[in-house]
């Protein structure tokens, strides 16, 4: 039986990243890929305090790095297909 392609999941990348938002990603993506999709960490982010190797299959943590809480009033879903 052929392997099934990864399903799409939605990841909310928030906190001290360049472009916080919800990203559509493959379920086998890693946390670092979601951070990269959001433009990377800002200089004041606490990037070493999270496991960036976790996959979507492990479920992404909800993270707030630095002291920012996102304003989601104008948020759109971005797709990385």
C-alpha cells in the first residue's frame, strides 16, 4: 500500500516572529518550518526555549516568545502548499 501524503494542518504562529498568523502546512512539518514561514524570530524572541524539531504529528505548542501578544483582528490564513 502506498504511503498517504501528509494532510494539511493549520498552525498558529504567534509572539516574537516577523509575521504572526495562521499558516496551512503539511502535517509532517516541523516547528522550525512554521517559524520560517512566519519570517523567522524577532531579535528579542526566546527561540532556544522551545523544541523546534517537534513535528505537526506531535501537535504544535502554543508559544508566546518575548513579551508580545498578537492582534489577530485582521489575520488571514497563509498556505505553504
